[in-house]
């Protein structure tokens, strides 16, 4: 951030990025934090499960020749075969994106070093003094949604209560199968999460 001349930006991240965003908040290097299905809230068994799935995905991607990946990506069923572990609706991904993601997974440098460094990672600290929202997708198969309830149960007060996201207008008209942006709706406690907020709001959302 120093190289980019950024001073306490608003940060957001998913999975490992969510954990890094929370670390920035904990170090007082962020103005606010949004973490989506962040790593580090797992039990040891859940971590082993996630790492085993990720390793299997990597090994499979490494062994698949590019022509096969391209052929599979042309159909919704094939895209589901390649990416259903990380997307709830893989058929809606473009063929080009699925090919790029599969090839990127196969060739990612530092993949196993990153897994190895995460063996003892568990985020248990509070991030105080800034607004923090942590949300899990209700269909996440890797960082499972129960991690939200476990973590929110340890965060006292109304700001730590679970929250539900209300579907946007397009999704209400088209049904729950349609993708759309959702806005956060607290179930209890104040709705105003000002810059002085000091507790973490947790939610489980349907993505």
C-alpha cells in the first residue's frame, strides 16, 4: 500500500483475500473491512477438508490437457465439472473464464507453499475501531457457512448478531435462481455502521 500511496483504504477480500483484509484491519491499516468467506475461521478438521479439496482441484487441473478443458467449458455441464466446487452456478460462467481459471489453477506458483503456511492459521482476534463485515455464502462448499455461526457466537453484543441479505429488486422479480446484488439487512442492533463501529457484524448469505 505504501508503493501505491494508499493510506488506510477500504479493503475487501474473499477466501485468503478475506483473511488478509482482516489482518490489515487488525493492524489498523484499513479504514473498513469486508471479508467474504474468509480463511482462518475453520476448525482443524475443516481446514484439512478445505486443503484436501484444494489439493485435489490442483492435481486434477494439472493433469487435464488444454483441449479437454476447452471442450468441457463449451457446455454448462462441463463448466460445472470444472468449477462447481467454487461456484454455486457454474453454468453461468463464460467458457473463456472457466478455461482461464482452470489453467491458472494448474500453473499457480506458490500454491503448495501457501497451503503449507496456512496449516496453523486461525483468526481469533477482534478487529476494533473500524466497521467490519464478515459474510459466508450459504452454498459455499469449501469454507462452509457454519463457520459464520461459530464465530458470531463468540462476538458479544448486537453488532455481532447474524445478518441476512435482502435480495435486490431484479432477484425478487426473477426468483432466487437469478444472480443479483444484495444489500445487508441486520436482524438486530443498530443499522448505522459508522466509522466508529468497534464490533464485527457476521452474516450468512445466499450467493
